[in-house]
C-alpha cells in the first residue's frame, strides 16, 4: 500500500501527453489549416492566444493536482493533516484573477467578431435631392454570387452581365465557386430546404444557412492563394447525404475570374457541341 | 464506529414504528416490492439498472459511429449483411445519421440525466438528509414508470425504416419537421419526440419530489448549509429542471404538431425538400434552437452538477479533510445554475442569430467559466494537505477533476465567438462535451457506484479489479477523446459519414483508426466493471454501515437500509465534512455523532425541524 | 480495272436472270381465318380519367384479345419470312400489283382515344404516318422499335406526322400514348408487303403470294409467337410460331385455330 | 388440437427467426452473389397478378370462378418455377459478368477492364484519399449493388434513383430509346441532376468519373442481359442453351459463347450494338434562328400554347398541373417504359410534368440540353416531342427559360437578415 501514491503518475500522464500531443500536432499535420483569408489570422491569433493561456492554466492545475496527490498520500503523510474549512482571501484571489482574465478575453475579441459579422457597406457616389454630388455609405455591398444550399449540393448563381441576381442572364453552376483574389467580396447564402452551414476551413468562414433567411458572408482571399482550390464543407447536419455536400472554392486572378465567367456563359448558351470523339473533357 | 450510535437514540416507539414498516415490507409480494415499489431505494436501483442497460446500448451505438469513421464504407462487422444486403453489407448513410442521433439521445436522456437524478438522486437524497423516504413516494414511483414509455418510444425508433431518428439529438427543424427532408427517419422522429416528452415528464415528477423532499424532510439539525454537496447538486439540478424543462416539453409539442398536423412553428414558408410539396410554413427554424437550448444548455449543468457534488463528497472523504470552501462551492453551483439560464445563445453563434446578441451571450458564457474554475481550485484545496487514500472511488473522483479541467478549459475556445466561428460543429466541440460528460460525469458516476455500492447492496466491490477498470478506462478514454481536439483544430466536422473525401481531412484517417481502437478497448473494459458489479452484488465481502468511515448521514443506516431507512432518528450536529477534526480522536466526525462533552459543534445549534 | 468490269458484267447477268425468273413465277392468294377455340375472358371496360369530353364519347375496351362472332380472333398477324434464317430478308418476288402501294402511306390514327388500327402493317417501301383525328386533344405516340430509331411525337388535334421506318423489324413493336395510358397498338415493319392482320371476324387475305412453300410467322400481341396451332385441321407446334405453308396458284384456304387455354395465363398476367 | 398449435407457434417462430439470423450470419462471405439479385421484379409481378385474381374471386360469377382458380393455379406454378429460373439466370449472368467484388469484363462488351476494376469492389480509402470501390463509396446507397435502383436509400427518394438494368436514361444527346454517349453520362455525374437527389460529383478526379461511367455501363449491360434472359427463358431454344451453359468444361464454354454472341453481339438487337451505336445517334442541333430574344420568346409562347401541345401536360399556368401518372402503377399505365422504371415493391410515386415556373429546371439546363429535350422528348418518362420544325424548337427553349421570370421581374433588393420571399 505504500506504493499507492504511484497512482498519481497516472494523472501526471495527462499534462505530459496533453501538451506533448499539441506540440507534435503540427508535425502530424493536425493544426489549423492554411489560412488564405485576410481576417483569418485574427481568429488564429485568438485561438493560439487562448491556447497558451489555457495551456498554462491546464499545466499548472494538473501539476498541482498531481503534486498534492503525490505529497499528501496517506502512507507517506501519516501525520495529522491540515484541518481547514477554507480561506476567504484565497477564494477572493482565485475568483478575481480568473474573472479578470475571462473579461479580458471577452473584450479582447469583440473587435474580431464585429469585423466578421457586421454588414459590409460600400460607399456609393450619387447625386442627392439637393443636386449635390455626395457619397452614401450605407449601401450594402453587392454580392458577387448567391450560394444556395440544397440536399445535397451547393448551387451557385452569378449575377451575369447585368450585375443583378435573379434575372434571365444569371449564370448557374454547382459546387464549384470561383472568386477573385485580393478583393473583399460578399456572398449571399440561402437554403432551399433545411439548415446547412457554409464552411470554408481555409477562409475561417462558417455561417449556417437558414431556410427563409438570407445570410451574407464576407471575406477576402489573400494574394498568393490564386490558382488554388479549397474545400467547401457543409457543417450543419442536413440529412442522410450531409457528408456528400462537398463544394470547392477556387481563387482566381481577376483576369482568370472573368475568363471563368465567360466560359460559364459560353457553355450556357452555346448551340453546338463538338462530336464526342474529340470532346475528351479532362 | 458507526455501531455505537445505535441504541443511543433508542426511541422505542419510533423504532417500533420503523420495525412495523419493515415487517410490512417483507410481506409484500415480489411485484409490490420490486416492480411497483414506492421505496426510494428500490426506485433508485431500478433507475440504476435501467440506465446501465441503456449505457450498453449507447456505447454500442458509439462503436458503430467509430467503425464508420475508421473504416468508411467497409462491411459493418456482424450486422452488415443482416441490415444492408442491398449495399454489400456496408452501413447506409441514413443509418450513420441514426447512429449518432441515437447515441447522443440515449446517452443524454436515458443514461446521464436519469442515472444522476433518477438513480443517485433517489437513492441518496432521503438517506443523506435523514428522511425515511421521499416526500411523494407514489410520484416517485411514477417518475420511474414514465421512463418506460420513453424506453419504448426510443426503442421504437430503432425498429422503423432507416433504423432510427436522423436529425441529431438537437432535432433541428426543418430537417426534423419536413418529413421529405429526412424520409429515412419516417415515424422514428415522431417516436423520438414522444420519447423526449416522456423523459421530460419523468424528470419533472422527480424534480418536484426532490425539491420538496430537500426543503421539507431534512432530519433535525440538518440545516441547508449542513447538507452534503451531493444534495446541493441534486437540489440545484431539480430547480434547473423544474424551470427549464417545461420550455422543452412545450417546444417538443410544437414540433410534434409541425410534424403531425402540419402547423408551421419552425418551418419557413416555401421550404421544400425531395420534390415534395412546399411547406406553407411561416415559422422560424431559429425559434426551435432558442427554445431547445433554453432547456438543453441548463441540461448540460443538470448533467454535471450532481456529479460535482458526488465528487466533492468522495474527495473530502478520501482526503480525510474538510471540503475546502464549502460555501463558495455552494455559491458557485448556484452561480452556474443562475448563469446557466442566460448562456444558451452560445450554441447559436453561427446560426444566423443577430451578431449583436451574440456578444451578450459571449459575455455571460465567459462568466460561467468562473464558478467552474472556483470549484476546481477548491477541490485542489481539499486535496492539499490531506491524507489521501487511493481507493477506486477516489481514483475516479480525481480523474473527474483532472478531466473536468480539460473540458472546462476547452469551453473557453467556444465562448470566444470569433474562434467559435471556426470550431463550431467540428470535433473540437465533440472533444469538449465528451470531456465534460464522459470523462467528467461518467467518471464521477463510476466512482459513485464504487463508493455507494456497499450502501446499496451491503457488500463491497472488488477494489483491485476496480482499479484495473479505472486504469484501462482512463487510458482508453483519453486515447479516444483527446485526439478529437486536434481533429477539431483541422476543422474536421461532426456528423459526417465520410469526411475523407475532403482534401482537408483525408490525412486524418489513421488518427481516427487509432481513436476507434481506443473506443473499442474502452467499451471492452466495461466488461470488467459489469462482472465486478454483479459478482460483488452476491459474493462481495459484507460491508458494515460505514465502510469508508465517512461523515454523511447515509452511513449511519444499515447496509442496505431497510424500509424507512434509519433504525433510529438521526439528529445532525455538524456539517458533512468534519474529517480530521481536532475535536475527535478519529479522523472523521460523523454528522449524527453528538458533540463530545464540553465542545461546541462548531456551528449553530441543531434545531428540531 | 478488269475486276470492275467483271463485277459489272456479273451484275448485268444476274439482273437478266432474275427478270426471267420473275416472269416465270406464279402467284396465289391466301384467304384465311384465325379462330379461337374455347372460352375466352371478356375484356375490361375502360373508363377514361383524362380528356373525358372526347374520350368518354365512345365505349372503350381493353383490346389485348379481341374475339369476334363465332370465335374469330381479331388482330392476329401473319407475315411471310423471305428466309427462315434471316427474318429481315424480303420475299424474293413481289408482285407488281403492290407497286401502287408504295405511294400510299401506312397510317396509324389516333381516333376516339384509341389507336386505329390496333396493329399497323408497314412495308419499308411505304411512308408511315401517324395521325390525330380527335378534336381538340393532343396525342403522343411512343414507339419503341427494335431496329428503327424510336419516336415519340406529340401530335396536336387534326395533325399528322411522318415517322421514318425504313428498316425491317423481326417482330411488331408497341406504340403507346403516355397521355392516355390505356391506348396501345403495335406496328410491324416488313421488307415486303406480304403481311396481313385478321379483321373483326378473324378473316384475313394476302393476295398475290408467290407460289411455293414459304415460312410464315404467326403472332398475336398477348401470346406473342403462336407456338401451338391447328392449321387446316392439323395440329402443329413450333417454338417460334414459324410454320411452313405451301401456296398454290389461285385461292388458298388457311384455317388457323388457336386454343383459348393458351391465352388465359398470359392475359391474367397482363391485366 | 388448436391449442397445442397455438402454443407451439411462438417457440417455432423464435426458432425460425434464430435460424434465419444464424443463416444470414453464416452467409456473410458467400452472399456476394446474392447482392445482385436483391430484388426480383418478375416475382413481384406474378404475385401481384395472383393477389388481384384472388380478390376478384369474391365478386366473380359462379361460372367464372373455375376459370379464375385455374388461372391462379397456373400462375402459382409459374411462381414455383421461378426460383429455378432465377438460379439458372443468376448462374449464367454471374459466369458472364462476375460478382460485384470480382467483375468479369467480357471483350464483347467493349468495356475497359481497368476502369471497371477501379469502380468495383469494396471501398478502400487511404491517407491520400485515393480510393478503390468508387461505386460503393458514392453510388451504392441509392443505386444498389446490382445497379437496380434499390439501394437502402432509394425508397426514400423522389424521384426514385435510376435502375440501370433497363438501360434507360433520360438526359442524353441521342434520340429516345437510344443509349447515352459516354459524354452524356459523364456530364450527369459531373453536374448532378438538378431537382433530384442525384448530386454533382464534379469534384471527383476525371479518371474516377470515367471509371464510374464505365461501371454504370457495365451494370446496365449486365442488367439488360439478365432481363433478356428472363424474358426469353421460356423460349425452348434458349432454355437448352442455358441448361448447356450451366455445365462446366468446354461444353459449357461453348454454350456461354453462344449466349454472349446472341445477347451481346447481335448486330440488330444485341445489347452491345445499342451502346456502340450511341455516338451515331446523336441528334443534330440546328442553328438558332436569328431573331431577337423577345421575339423568340413570343414565338415560343405561341408554340407552347398552340401547335406544340405543351399546355396539355404542363398546364395553362405552366406549373405542371396538366396530366399526372404514377410511376409504378402497372395497372394505370401500360407503357413498358414506365412500368419497368422502378422496383415494384416501392410505394407508388406520382410522375408529374414539370412545374416550369421553378427557376431550377430538372436535369442539365444548358440551352443545348433543353433543345435536345424539347426536340426528342424525354425517354423513360414518356414526354413526347412536339411536332414542330427543328429550328422552331429554339423558340420553345427560349420561352421555357423565360418562364420563371415571366411575371417575376426583380423587385427591390432585400436587406440582410430579412426573410426571403
């Protein structure tokens, strides 16, 4: 029974492996996926900040736990134990310290949240009723495309040449969203049937799509991401085929993006097709 | 020892009365005694056995999920050919959705909530406060028997097409309402809603009973601040249930109406799925989320507060030291309960709820971490300077603390709204609540079973095998759940039957296979527990009244207690945690021991109730 | 060069020879009847549920088996096989009286919400026209031939459409109307005009058939191949319903009797 | 006597259930063959006839009853003979085409064995996301192992998934009753079928899509051969051939070669011939007439309500409220096309003409796709082709495309977080 205190080693493994696994995680490719959005780094920064903070608390409390278990084992500590019902001052300290920390985190992140969620408005030049040319800044930015979640795919609708959605010249596509690089863009996301969630891991974007509501998301693909494709995931259970709802976001240069739209338009309106022998679509 | 308390209080008439009760109990038929029993202990045990049975079901469902995540679309062992011959024995995607839906449903509604409140609440509350039974024994019996319709309803969901409800345990509309959106669920979703309603009725009956009993039936001298933490946990839980549950029950009925009678509380106008006719709708899917989380967030505390209480009792007992900061502990439990009512919105940060509202919920959520932190510090304070006995229940109790630290800290990530945008509905969340509910509550429950087993059955469980059970469970649970944090960091989403066709997640397969084998190990380990449990029930060494030398009132009753619990009227002289008190030579000072001559009991004088 | 000349010469000779042979051939006429022996089930009445104002005017019945007075079997098909091995081969000689037929289109009419005729015979030399004689409602005729391309035109009231059917078919194919699901008919496309369908009384006539023994295909829509029949009093069996029948100069009588029992199970299955 | 029977029943039932479950457990490994015949349409059809006759007995006149009883007896005999029939057909088809785990690719089918191998068999995934068993990863839930459109998810879908065994495909560049070209199938896989449960697999690598196209063709050919064997089973000649093919050794090989020749390669009716000629049966798209789009829409409108006859099914409002039929109601529709579409054990589904006011058109929606559909009609569901000159079809295309917007010109833009209309 004198060996009973060795049980505390079991608990010691928790901080050791717990921290160890996080240290090894980047090598295992289990870290936040590459961030290609402009605002993503604030989220990553917050994540890492909280990780260090909680990590420190985690290690400290777990170690204290193990140390006390080890030290005050009944066999190695047969002497009368401390008899106390608590300490008022200690309680005050360990109430105020965490409270302050938590409040700090809370306030620290509000900006990042607002930046992500508040409506983007674009200044629009117009002539007012008094005939003075001015800038109106309360016009919501026009969306670059509308993405509609549907069991089990993402339907994408570009506004077409007239720049207005839901007209006859709209360009339609499925699961394959193209966006221009280095431009802050707005997407309207909708649902046709049930809840879906528009999740772009690499852009740190996630927004549930609620039938009956129009949601908007904003992000900006940073330079250097052009020419690459990123996963578009559905993150809200939408039925049996939830896992199938896979889309792709491709970041294009401005010229590639225009070419893509043109190609889409050409495909949509072409009136002849080359014979199949040469139509190897690869 | 506890036996010396006997006879000191030999109120002859009362004892005779009790004896009569006991004799009467013996004459009752088997059915009267064990099936339609109104004795809180029997009801508690009924709850215990039922919930442990469902625990097995829930565990097996979890293995099904893990199998699919480790070996997606490979033939399901054993059941594959029977259930999915049209698909070469691989599980169907709608079966996968049913698996995780029913795993969560079974674990939450049929295991954790009833095992805490139903099994331990019933068994312990009268014993720990010195009452001979619950305030309303018949109501108590009904609260168990209302679980049976729920068992049947949830059982029925497995028997309908698709083998279960498939809208997640949160049952978010429109998926759960528009039948054509999840046609594989069919009637199962309706059965599911009925089942939840019955569980609600059962919990409601229980919580009314617990509140009344705790307020009205305490033994003489048992003031509110002399109640053990377990009772505080149960008390606050009962209050939470009583105030939050009606909202869920009402919302459940609304959803039932939406489903059965085509009302439109939760369905948007014109929503259509699977080419069925568009819904007339006019409702709001978000409304359900608000109503649901208004109950289900407090429910998270319903699932942990009693466990915290039991852990406090076990740690104080095996550290042979008073609980550090008893009153702060009580206040923090109350604080958690109070704040628990205003944080439900943190489940909805990315749901489309107004982002400004999100800020308020974020602030409240941050603050709710505070009482939890205080509790952890106080447990550390209790262990500090104690005289620690590494018994099986103590190992589980300390495991609870150790694991709850992880579960609590990971909660802060979610409270931080911008971070939540990324980790919402990923495995980070799955890791978080498994750390709280399995590594936390389930550990506490296992510890509590080892701890109160002698009181329940009059015999001890095998300590050696108990430790083996603990060690393996502890290793495997961390192997299963800890890597989930890492998966969550990559963005690995929940509830995906085949996440590996996304480039971002394809490389996570080996880790998932590792986790699956840990989960299989974890479930297999519980066989040790089951054997130990049943063997000890019949052949374990006989336990006296107070085998752990604990202070609580329950330990002055016979093991197992007869009908009416106490063979004398217990009177409470002090708080429940007077371990190692200098006032006595022994290292514990039970609540029912009268003060030694010339010494004060250290608190207010006991007043007869 | 030499070779080409040779080929040309050979062809010329062959043409001459065949012309001579043609001259020498005699022709006979088959006057026949299809009769059914035994009790047959009565056909169900159809109650139209679409376009009732037009389709409800006349009584409509199932037509999978139409039996006239005295057991005459209507809509049974007989056609000659130019070569028993190759059903697509035309008869070697086609009487010149048929030349006039080439200008005449074979017609399938949508009339009174049924197809008229139930079984249309098309000679590849003919055009095939589908008509819609019904007032105010459109019909579509969905045909799924085996060798020819399928067709499914929607024919407005009073309209007609010509469908190319220039490859012979081994068997009749079905034509249906998706709008009025009870409507159905069959079309047989032959490389020669030697095909006949029995009328209401079960009688049919095939004129100017070259004299000699030919293989004839017997077919009815419900039974398919008529595998067991009594021809002129003699019971015969052939698994593909192909029977050798000798044609004499002048009139030939051909009495084909089918046993009603064969129909029963088939009709029950179709119904 | 009665009492003992009823007493014995539960235990017998329990025993039978136990035995059945044990048998299914024991059958784990050998049952791969059984996957392909998971549904047996002929059986259901005959059973349905028997049930109907049974029901008619009650109302029948006395003199008819004997006849009906005889019919029932005959049908029951046929039903009894079915397992043997099925055994033979399955054995032959398995010998020709292999099992889902080990497909055999006959050279007569002209299919690419490497592609088939990538698509067939159990799913395997590795860390790089490369997979084998593509069909079972992506398709089997709906289309079933045998490609019979009866996977576990199938019966919950509207419309039902395609049953490849009949070789019917709706959206293609070829005429009706023709097979689709590889390009057509590839496009369906890439784009999905709008308005149905068929999702888009655009993001699969091209090689995987090609493999799946090939496998769909394989399943289709296999199914068509199986169907043909059933249909021709009673034919004495084919019965002899089948019996011969059941034999092992050279004799069996010879017969199998004969069947392959007969069913697959026959120039006129062989299954492969129809697939091979697909590229030649592409329907020509004529140039678009040069009129303004408004004029074209107006002309299309006239055709729609006039000589095109579209209004008869799609309704005065173009909302698809004209005609409706039921997909697997064999009594209601005699059309073979419709009758063979679905598993007869599934509940009946209404086959409705499209509501053309939805912005989403079912199936591929490029102009050229719409043109082909309006020119040829739609296979398998019985949409006929209007009898109008080919160039006028373009007007109809323009009109149909404009329908969703006809009375729905864009209103003022909505602000965020408001309910959509």
